[in-house]
């Protein structure tokens, strides 16, 4: 009888603490939804909406009595679906980037790898992606695979993957670009011509603008 009373007492305490945890999660979910959705608007997903759904479980476990699922409505009228069902590869990368920017400083992950995070975007949206990747790189190592010069210009280190063929074997290698190499490569990415005078000028301007923005965003607020 004593053990039963103790069990009932502990069960009541679990329900009380679990209820408090649920309330905290629901409040945090609302802030999370707003912050990530705002980031997505700047990443060329202006109509996308993120929501963290907090649903009750049948029983309490080590992490409380909730199931938390991140859902995405990619455009107006679309249902909010779990990320693995409602997002394309490029959208998934941008959602991940938006989440990590929101959580910047609180996430212990030391290295992030983004593959084609800029798929389907260009112009101003590409610059915004580059700016946010640079912001995230102040707190962790960020590796990005990109074909957009606006994104590549924000990198601290620019690597190029090159293929070589001797008629029998095709091999791939990675080389690190110096300052002049970056200008040539960005010119090629911009205009398709490494030695274009206008392409080089544009590449230099892009690098200078990215460096200025990185320096500005790094200043303490």
C-alpha cells in the first residue's frame, strides 16, 4: 500500500512537470515558427511556413509527454507536411540553414555541410544565402557546395574540384585558390570566361562587397 501511494505521488508529479514542459515547448514552438519563417523569406522561400507541432504521447518518457515534429508548408494552400515529405532537396537545405541561423550559438554541431543550398535561386536571394552562411561560419566550420558566385564570394577559403583526363583515366582533384585564382574562378562562374575583363571587374567587386558585409556582420551589436 505504501509503494502504491508513493507511485501515485510520483505519477502526479510527473504529470505536473510534464504539463509545464509542454507549455514551455508550445511557447518556444511559436517563437521558433516565426523566426525560421522569417529567415526563409530572405532565402527565396517567401511563401513558405514552418511549424513545430507539439503533440501528446500516450505515455510519459525521459523527455516528457510530447512528440515534436517540424513541418513545412512550401506555398500558400499547401498542407503542412513533415520535412522529409514536404520539402525538395534544395528546400530542405535552405530550411536547415534557416534553423541553424536561428539556433546559432546554441547548437554544439562543429561542422555543417550544405550541398546545393542555393538550388533554384539567384541574384539577391543568393547574396542573402551567402551572408547567412558566413554568419553561421563565425560559430562553426561550414562547407558549402555551390555553383553561384554570390555564395562563393562569402567564403573564407575557396576550393575548386577539377577533373583531368589522360585519355585512359579520369581523375579528380581539389585545389585551394589564392586571391587572383578566386577572381578568375568567380569570373568564370559569372560570365563563363576566366579572362573576361568585365567578368574580373565584377568578380573583384563581388569579393569586396562580400568582405565588407562579413566585416559589418561580425561587429558586436
